[in-house]
């Protein structure tokens, strides 16, 4: 069960895989590194803001997302398209929301609707915004990783607040080329520590965990049985 759980986790958005360290040189795609460089940034954008707002809202049930703040991605980064009233913030993350050793970090097809609560909006999203800014600037993955590390060292990025969590329940999500829309799930962002404290990745446990050293956190995920629209999701394979 433990190997199966980890292999399922490897399909999800926050999969951590190796990438070549050579910076500043043209790289050909490989099986382990299918998107070695950034595509033109226009390929990461959704032309219709209304479509992006609607997609962002699919991250969570309407009872959460209808009153949430909605962000959209533009040429200069994320901006608020709809003001919210319940503390949640919904956005469509791209592949570069993950840490730089995600093998599809520059995949322009990625569309990952995510609704974060107020604690995560304050302490998880700033790292996403900084990484997005660096991608827009055309930085390489090693350069982005170095800049993120420097920002944490200088305390320019906040420590995660207790209770920081997110909904990723969109039937329309495209997490990566292998997983496609994978499974609806909840996530908790917890400072780096011992994943066993949650019973994660253990035989019979519904909790999956990924250590994200670059962002100084563990991501705990709990797959769900239904999408945000209430329709049933496919069962997890074991």
C-alpha cells in the first residue's frame, strides 16, 4: 500500500522530480525533463478573463467559491478580478506554482484551480506570486530556486500559518500530462517536519504527503470522493 500511495502521489501536481542543472543553454526535451525551458508567457495565459474566473471557482464547492476573491493571471502576474467576502482566494495556478524540481515546471498546458483559505492566502500565496514573477522575468529554474531560497533566508517570505489549507476539487483541472485531472483533494500546507505525525503515506491511510523543501513545507493531501460540482470522482486505484 505504501508504494502504491507514493506512486499515486507522484502523478499529482506537486510531484518532485529531478531536472538538469545546466542553465543558460538550450536543452532538448527528454522523458525526465519534457519542458526544459519556459514557453512564451502568452501560452500560460487564458485569453478570456471570465473563463479564468469561472475555472478558478471550480476549485471548491460553490458554497466556498462564490464568495471568494478571484485572481487571474496576466502579463505582470496575478491580480484581483473579483473581490471576496469569506476570506478564501481562488485562482488557476500554473505548473510553476510547484517547486522548480517539478519535472513539468514549464508545462504551458497546466491549469490547476485552487481555492485557499485566509491563512494560506497570507502565507502560501506570496511564494506563488514571487515564483510567478521570476518566471515572467524569464529566469531559469536554477535561478528561480536560488531566488526563492534567498527570499526565505531574508525572511521576505512568511512562515506558514497554522491551518493553511486549500481545495483542489475541479473536474476541469489539468495537473500534468500524466495525471490530467487526477482526483479531487484537499491540501494542508504545514512547515517542514515529520509526515508520520499525520499518518501520511502509511498502509490504509487516506493521507498523502509530499515534502517540498524549496517552499519549506510538507503538503498533506486527502483525496475526495466527489468533484466540486457534487458529481462522483473515480475511485483511487490501489
